């Protein structure tokens, strides 16, 4: 994974995504994020707008989801910025 000519990660897509298994959750849009929850993206779910968040502890009303490459890239980029 590259951003601004910098290598952030070099592995297979499956292994990159596996790093975040159990840490990506989907929440209904409009839910306030708690400390330690990082917004990855916003999208449309079956029941309306949703948020995808990264966190160590499952959030209230959160549904675990399988991390995709977009989730992984945003999470890796965030880790490198902190």
C-alpha cells in the first residue's frame, strides 16, 4: 500500500485485512463515536446510512464486519499518523 510515494504495507490483501479482523464494526449513522473509536468510512446499508469504525472494544449497537482493503488502508494510514 502506497500513499504519497511512501510504502505503508507490503503483503497479500488477505493478510493485510486479517490484521483488523474483529476490530471493524458497522454502526447506524448518527451514532456518536466514543473515545477510541475511529471513523473509517460512511456508506449505505440495508437499513439506511451506516458508519464503519475501527476500535478495540465492540461498540454498543455495533455489528462486526469483515474488513476490506479500504478499511485496512485507512486504519494503517491512521496508525502511521499517530
